[in-house]
C-alpha cells in the first residue's frame, strides 16, 4: 500500500472514531441514549492524579446547564482547597439518569455520591444501592430541613438521602393576555383555566393557550389537580385518569375547539420544545397565554412580561387540589470508596451556604428551613409565594416503585403523543399504574 493510500485510510479511521465518540457523548461530556453505561461511565481517570496521593470522588448529578456550571465551579474550588482530593463531576442526561445510575449500581460501579430524584431514593435503598445516612445526620440536623422532603427519603426506619431542594409546580402567565380578557390575574378556577385555553388556542396563527409539557408526568399531575381532580384519602389523582369526568376535562383541555380526542390536534396544540420553538420565548412574546412549569424554570426566565401564580385550587369534600412539589437528594453509594472524604464533601455540599449559592445561580429552592429566613429569599419579590407553595404543596406518597411508575407513565405519555395509542387506552393504562391493588 502506498504512503498516500495509508494516510487516506488513517484519516478515515480517525474520522470514524471521532464520529463514534460524538454519537456516544452528549454536550459537556454527558452520555447519550444508547451508550454502554456502567463501569466505564464512572471509571477513575489518571488526569492530575499521583499514585496513592489523590483521592478521587465521583459525583453524578442531573442538572440544567445553569445549575451544573455553578456546581462545577464549586467542585473545582473545593478540589483546589482540599489537598489530596479531586472531585470528578458528571452531568447525566435528564431522560437517562435513572437508568444509567441504576445500571451502574447493579454492576457495582455507581459513583460515590449521587443526586437522586426523591422518587428514586426508596427503590435504590431497597435494592441495596445506598448507604444509610442516620449516623452522619443527627436528629437536630434533620430537623433543619423541610419535613416533607425528609419523609420522602426515609425507608424501613432509616434515612437514605439528604434533601437538596424543592421545586413547586406553578402557572406562569402572560400579563398582556390577561389584559385582553380584562383581568389582572391568572386563571383562578378550573373553569377559567379551560376558558383561557380555548380563547387563545389557535396554532394555525402560532397562538397557544395554556401549555403543559406533554412528556413530563409531574406536569400532567399538576394539570389534573388544576382541572379539579382532588388528592383525597391518599388516592393519587393519576389513579383517576380513567374516570369519565376526568377524561372529559382532559379532552376539553387537549382539544378545546372540538372537545374530543384527536392525536394530530394534540401534537399541534402541545408541541415539544425545540431549538426553534422555545416555550419561554413563546410565553414572553404572548404566543403562549400561560404555562404549567416550576419555580426554578420560571426564575431562570423571569421578565416583566410574565408573572407566576399558584395553579387553580378546588376543594371538594375531604379532598383539595393544589400544587405539587418535587425534590432531589444527595445519596451515598453502598459501594463508595474513600468514605471519610465522601462524607466531608457531602457535609460541605449540603451546607446552607452552598445551597444558597446554587439558589443564586440556578433558582432551585433550598431544602433548609432557615433558607427561608435569609435576606436572599426574603428580598425576592415572590418570597410569599414560595413559602405558601411549599407549605400548601403535595408530594407523591413514598413508594418503593414510584420511579418505575413514573417512568412507565412517561412511556405511556410518549405513546399517546406519537399517536401509537388512543386516549382511552392511555387513561386505562396510566390509571392502572396508580390504583391500589
């Protein structure tokens, strides 16, 4: 083979290698769907490490870019200040983090420290993937965090995570759209929510009513509550998806003109966010009238054209609808190495000062009770809304299989959006996930 041909072959191999790597890795080094996760995902690297001198701690999170950059800066400063310790931070893709961490734990190759959705903690604990936290967090320290969050990370008499944050679901709305209806507030009732949606839904003119994220289970849960499905006697509103009245309310919301199910209309009325169609830009410009979202997302996109409100609340007998809260907690792998160093990192990571720094950068409400007494939060124009939402909000009941149920629900929502199943089949399958056996 001539030298010229050899060079051509070499460049082809190099190009294919680069292409393969780009397929496997996402932005910022995050693994993409379909990658082989496990041992190699959190394998130790030798960059900057001297044998037996530096202790490497793997920390895996799933964060939005703003929050991840703030945490990355914090971990770099922490590593620089701690002799002999290096924190290796991995940001996992939102839709894959659960599967990646579960598989890595099954293989015994989980990161030392993980940021888990609270819905995942009990399952990971029951499967033996986590270390109990009780000996590292005294009763007094536990009392410093929001009790609703602490309840979500307890299982079998032990504590399995340290709550980091809480994120209430709210309604963000466009002020100009309210003026067009001659009001100065967001929809206050289920009827008003449906009226807003019907009034402004006209996708042919690139106008939309009340937007909800069609692949977010918590967004669907919040929508059900806003439409008047109560959370009573421990029965999750999702278990009532197959109720005829609930089905009619949802059909009226998804297709406000015809008030009947049509998959093509649903896709048109509630498009997924893309590079060219950003719901926040649409809301600020008045193309979307209102949107079910979270406090953290609202604060990252806040401007003088939009405002936040609680979702409509309805009291019905012993049940009441309201806002839903989700949270995340730090947990230690049962196979973690360098335990002393991991605990020291965790204590710094979960301190009030660190949580307030991340609030400043990423706007995720801290899990500390005392955080709501700080000037940073008390001086925020929406402070009273934060405290009310956290006090009044609901959290999903603690169950070992909550994560599996939410993932199954997300899959059913995707099948509905794609037109792979009709509305009746969706409500039957989704409701069955949450009905008591």
